[in-house]
C-alpha cells in the first residue's frame, strides 16, 4: 500500500502544476516567426503570447506578471 501512495504523490506532483498554471502561456520553439504565425503573435496581447527563446523583453514582462519576479526561480519552468 505504501508504494501506491508514493506513486500517487509522484503522479500528482507532475499533474497539479500543469493544472495550476493553466492561464500562463507555454514555450514556443520558434525564435523567429514568419508569415501567418508572426501576424498571430503580433495581434496577441504580450501577456498571452508564448514564451520564446531570446525574446528577453516579452519573456520578462510575462514572468513578472505571472510570477511577480523578473528573474527565474527554482520552481519556474
């Protein structure tokens, strides 16, 4: 019975953060967007745009809004 509780806790540890941060945008692998994707990103409010590598200003604005700090912490993904 003990291993089942441990398994349950491990699974919930992985699932609950995903559910809790449902409003925060995820990461996009595109550094430079072209065409329709670029237009979609530009027409989206900066707080709802996906995090993107090397986009320091937008990523910092979203991090401050969702986490209260511009610097990433240990618990941030």
